C-alpha cells in the first residue's frame, strides 16, 4: 500500500492545529471564569461594606451630677411640696425643679396616680422611682420632712430671708404680711403652703421655690454637707429658677 508523499505531515499539522484551538478555548473559558469570580468578590465586598455600620468607639464617661428629691409631707401624708435638687460639681452648676402634686405619674405597683399621693400610698422610694420614670433621669436620694420638721430646720438656721409676695391670711387674720422679711419656721412653712382664694397651684409652687432658695442660702457650708452629703457643693452652688409645670 502506498501513502502519498506529505500526507502524514498534513495530518499531523491538522491535529496540532486542533489541539491549539482547544487550548485557546480552554484558556478563554478559564479567563472568563476567573473574571466572574473576581466580579462576584468585588460585588460582595461592596455590599458588605455598604450595609455594615462603622464600628462606634464608646467612650466611658462617669456621671458627675447628683440629684435629691426634697419633699414636705402634709397631715394626710401626701406631699404638699416637692423639689428635685440637682448639682454637678464638674460643671459648677445646680438647678431646682419644682414638681406639682397633681402631676400624673406611674407609681410602681400602683399605676397612674397624682405625684403628691405617691408619698402616702407606697414605700419611701415610690416618689423617687415615679419621678425618675417620668423625667427619664436618675434620682439618687430622697429627703422627706413633715411640716413640723421643716419648721424646726428653719428655726435652727436662725430663720430665712424671704420675699413674701402676698399677705398670708389664716382665720381672718394676717399671719405674714407681704414684703421682704426674715421669717421663723412656722411662718415660713405657712407661707410656702399658702394658696390665696382664686389662685392656681402655680402660685404655691413659686412660694415653695422662694423657701427652698432661702433655705439653701441660709445653710452654712458644714451644715449643708452634713444634710446632703457630697451631693451639693455650697462653694459652687448656683440654684436657678426653672419654669414650673402646669398642673394636670
């Protein structure tokens, strides 16, 4: 059998050409696959970094403000006067916030109740917890005085200097005349609790504010520290007036 000259070499060239074509196709497919993987990785990284919020570095800060709820208990054991005292020695500032007795609060274990009645209907910390829940602040301590104890406190301070805005009348007689004057405990307490005919609760709150400011001004540094501990720094005390709340 005779084989034409050059036929073997042509067959070999065709086979080599087919191999090279297959290799080019494989390389092309491999390149497409690699590009697809890289694109998928790029898209994944983009969406992960876009949807993941940046890490927030929390800075721990210590609380420097201290608060105390001062309340005066009436004969029916409800609060006739309430004032939240706040002092921040770091900021060298202080504030007095008056709390009206008729304000509705959520008393733990009782439900909705007037703030003044929380003192009579629950444990000693009921008023503090209710006020903390209402305002969203921390109330560190509470100090409850009956009217007799408040009167005694004022007397031991030697009286307080107050600006009386109206004649305080009791039994048809003027107990305290209007005007700036120094009052003893009994008359100062009567002034703070007084509400003239036709007046709103706001008027009594203003008188409570005057008495609280008078007591804070009259307390000596040592006496203030003994009564309120380190929660009120007399050297930096800056009592300020805050607008009273409307009665509910």
